[in-house]
């Protein structure tokens, strides 16, 4: 199949999905597929395509609403709550029951289930800017940039963080970030508007959030470590209340 820099062109994506070119372009426009446009050519993120194909399988279900995805990951599926999280995300009654039920979902489902928690954009910037980015306020380290004892070496050559919409725009302009699917900067713009919920997403992030971040990594070793961590966390959550 024709690809560039490990990306997939529209014709190949259409063949894999069994749809026409127009449908692939519609999926790109809606955000169901991720990619970047180079001239007149769309280059599609292969992991985005894999996620979409998985979601179409019987029983895969729809991606969770951002509020539900964050509530599930921040509370380890409603098994580790605080008064702040209960209030901000209204984790009572039916919502709490739904979060608890998410403990039964397969590990491989979570790349899809949690995808709407943030809008993920990748960029390139000068290596000298990475230290300055790490010292910026209003960012929450994510993925390999988060300090976790997972047997992985934090990559000092990348910057990965959760940000709100205002901060994302400020950083794009200040550091002249250039869209680049294989770049050294990842900004995960949090897909929430409630100030109380936004305030709850701070450093250090709970392990379930970081585990899903790592599952999304392009490096197979990092993604495998994230999957293993998430597997352990789901098992621990399932053991609660038995």
C-alpha cells in the first residue's frame, strides 16, 4: 500500500474500510479519523484508522462522552473518588453505577472509548524550546512526560501535556509550533468546559489517565507498557467490592 512516513493515503484507507474516498474525507472532517494535509494529499494516521476499524466491530460501542471518560479515568472507574471529583463530575447514583460497569470493558477498547477526552495535536518545534515548554504554566504532563515508575525512560526530546483551549493557542503562537504528525510536541486539548472539571485535571495525573496516554503512543514498547499498566489497574478496580 502507498504511504508516506508510515501514514496512509485516502485510497488505501478507503480500501481497508470498504468505503469510497468521499466517506474517508468525511471521517477526516468529523474527526473520526486523524490526519494531516500535505498539499492536495491527505495522510491518515494509521493508529487512528485502526481505532476506527475496531470501533466498527460488533459490541465495540460508541466512544464515551468527554465528561464520562474523564470521570472514569480520574476515579479508576469510580473506585477511588474524592469529594472534589464527586462534586465536579456528579458521580452519584446512575452515573456512579455506569462508571463502575466500565471496569468490565476490554483493555483494547480504551483507546477508542476515551478518545474524546481531548483533541490531540502534534507539532514540531526547535529542540531548544522543549525546556521552556516544560516550564510553562497551565500544562499538565501526560504520557512519557509524566513522572511514572513504569520501567520506561522519560523522553527528554519530546513534550506531551494536557492543556485547555486558551493555553494551546498561546503555546502554538509563542513557540511557532508547526503541525507535524511525527513531531516532538503533543498538546492534548481537554475537551471539557466546566471550570470545576478542568481544575480536577492537574499534576500528578492518576495512573489510568497516563496508561491510556501511553497506549496511544506510536512506539510499540511504550504502547505495550501502557496496556500492561491499564490491565493491572482494571483488575484492581474489578477486585474492589468483591
